[in-house]
C-alpha cells in the first residue's frame, strides 16, 4: 500500500471534507493575499524610493543654486574691480581706499563672512583668518589658479550646525588676473538638517573622490559603512544620481538602510541622504500588516465555516463509524442508530446490527470454548505436577505452594498479569524433571551419596528436555532448568552467575527454597519459620538475587507467603545442613 493511500485511510471523513473545503476556498485566498502583498509591497517600495530620490534631487538643486549664486557674485565682484578706470598695476589698484568699502559691501550683499581679492601670487586684500579658515582659503586659491576654475572647499574642524565653505573664483576664468576668495555660511546645510530631522534620516556631503565633507545624523560606524557602500564607490567613478540599500550593525543592533546620492554639478559634490529602511518603507509595513490582518480574519471566518460545514455533513457517518468501531472492538451488544441517516446509510446500519448480533453469539461460544480449553490446560498442568509430587508422598503439594509463593513474589516485582501467569506455570512445573529420577533416590531417608546427588541434580535438565517440544511452554523452561542456579555461580546445572540467570529462575529459586526448608520430610526436619526467613535474607547477594529476596520479604510481611505445615508419617532422622536441604528441593 502506498504511503498516501495509508494516510487517507487513517483520516476521518470530517477531516477529508474539511481539507477539501480549505483547499478549494482558503488556499486560493491565501495565495491571492500573498500575491497582493508582494505586488503592493513592490509598488510601495518603488514609490518610497521615488519620493526619496525627488527629495534628494530637490535638496541638490538648492545646494547647486546657492553655490552658483555665490560664484556669480564673486565673479561680478572681480570683474567690477577690473572694470574701474585706474592703474593697470593690480596691487596699486587694490590699495585704493574705495576697494575696502567695495569689498565690505560685497560681503554684506553676498551674506558672506569674508570676501577678499588676491593676485595670482596670493598678495592682496584679505583679513586675518583662523588657521582652519586660512588653510581652506589657501587650498582653494592654489587649485583655482592651477586649474583656472572656481573651487569650493569646506572649513575643517567646524562643529557648528551650519558649516563654513570657502570659494576661490579666478577672474576672468580663461585668462585670470586675480582671484576672488570668500568664506560664507553654507546655508543649504541648515535646510538639509531640518528636512533630515523631520524624516528621521541622516545627510552628508561628499566630494568627487568619495571623501566626507560634512554630515549630520551619522555615527562613526554609519559613516564608515556609507563611505564603503556601492553608492559612494559608484559616485566616485561617475557622479550620477543613484540609490542603494545596505546593512549596518551598530551597538549590537543590525539594521538595513536606504541611501540616495545626488550630484551637485556646480561643485562636483554629492548630497547623500540615508534613513532606516523600516522608516523609509513605513507605509509598506503598514500595508503589509493591514493586509495580513484582514487576510487572517477572512481565513479565520473561512475556517470556521469549513469546520462547521464538514462537521455537519459528516456527523451521521461519524455516528455510524463510532458504533461500528465499538462492534469491531468487541462490544457486540452495541447497535447502530439508523435515525437521521440517509437511505443507503440506514440499510447499512440495519445490516451491521444483524451482523453484530450473529457475531456476538459466535463470540460467546468461542469465549466459552476458550475458557474450557484454558481450564483443561491448567488442570492438566496441575495434574502433571501432582503426579510428580506423588512420587514422593512426603512432598505432596510442594509444586502448588511454590507456584503460589512465586506469584506473590512476582506481584511485588511489579510483574504484569501475563508475566505472573508464566511465573506460576514455571513454578508449578519446576520439578517436572524428577519424573526421570530413580524413586530410590527421591525417597531416600538419609544423606545422598555423591553419585546419588549427581543424579538428583539431573532433574533440572530432564525437566527442560521434557518441556522443550511444547511451544506454549518455551517461556517457562528457564524456571525449570535453572531454579537451582546460585547468584555466586556455585549452583547447577550450568553454573550461571548473577544476571546470567533468568529472572524467572531466580524468583522460583527463592520460593522453592523457602518451601523446602519449612516442610518436614523423612530425611530432614523443618526449620523454624523465622530462622528460614532470616537465613534466606542473609543469602541475598551470594545464593539469591537481592531484589528477589526483597520482594519475597515484602510478600512475607504482607501475609501472602504462609507455608502449610506438612508432617512426615515418620519422624526425621536428622536435621540436615541448610544447603543440602535446598539442593534436594
């Protein structure tokens, strides 16, 4: 039978109907919901990226316009200085008194911090500056003279929210005669900081070599991750607008970020804005959860309807199946209720009821026959054991008592009923091998000679051989063959030791010994009951299994082991040693 057919046979009809309804209704709903989530999620993510791109491009245009305006003013200022009639000597022209007022007016008009004019050798009018500002101006000146184009620089070491930028403009550009330099607050940064704060994002300016010029809202780890990202690496190669996502672990927390860079044509810089993807795609997350919740609600409703419909449709068949299961389990008196079933099921129920009645009658007959067979089997075993005991009239009832004692001990070893039954049968037949021992030896009053003792020991082997052809008794043969084995390995017939001796044999050994030494026989006088119990206890761990002895003591203390006193017709000639009494059994 194939695995899927075996599975279908184990399923109830209600489960099958429920599965069919789920597959036909709920699965398409789940698939459509998942597809909707994927498609809408992609649409919203693209929309969020477009919004970020437009915002960054808008900020970039503002930065570019601000830089162009400043460069245009500085260019006009330089052209104005050159256009005023006067000496062709630039240094003499710059020393004119009106130049200072002209530069002050330009400074105020351009909202600059400093405006100065230098010749190509760096001499001219420029106020004293701090080392950081002077270094930025000098660097911009040198690059502007060598490249003959405007140069923008950021002043280093400025922690202010609005950074200071340096600008050097050669005038005229193609054949410069002077360079106008200025230091001015980079006001677009204020707008960038405000927009970034409103959107929980961070912003930065990078130059054409991918070096950081200025940033706000970026930690050191985030800055390093940004500068190593593809967006900065690609910008260095081709200063274009682009978007990227990358993952950053900071302070033990891993987050995915969305970054956008847009080029500033005027300066060759790049404006970079980044924000956590979870915030950038917040609308996507809301859409996801809204769609998920609504889909789950619909699935829950569909499941409830499918469950109710499957249960309602399968209830009559389930009732019929429950009744037939009880009949199959042996409760043949149960009848199937036909009320509420369809025509086909009603006829099936009536046929089952008729079949159940017939089977019930047949089973009762079989039970009676089985009980009779069992009684016959047990009776035969008892008769067999009695026949063995009858060979020695002084041991009559020995096998029955050993069987009863063994069952009591097995009960305190937590044996199952089936195991206790096997123990009882094994104990009942434990001396069956004595049928093959000479009556002269069995009934001898005195101590056995070594040769006679060796023949007596053969009764365990003979008994096992007698029972071995009987398949039903194979589990009790160990009790017959090895009930005279000793825990220390000094028993017979095979000298087994410890756990090598089957448990059933260890158990019967204790019961057999107790009955043997507490019963009067012609060749021995019974020991005192308490002495026999104490001696068995002392032999635990040497002759007997300690756990079996413990179970024996519990059964004895519970009153489940009480030997019936058996008197010999003639008094015993002597009290034999305990070990010899046990050996003769």
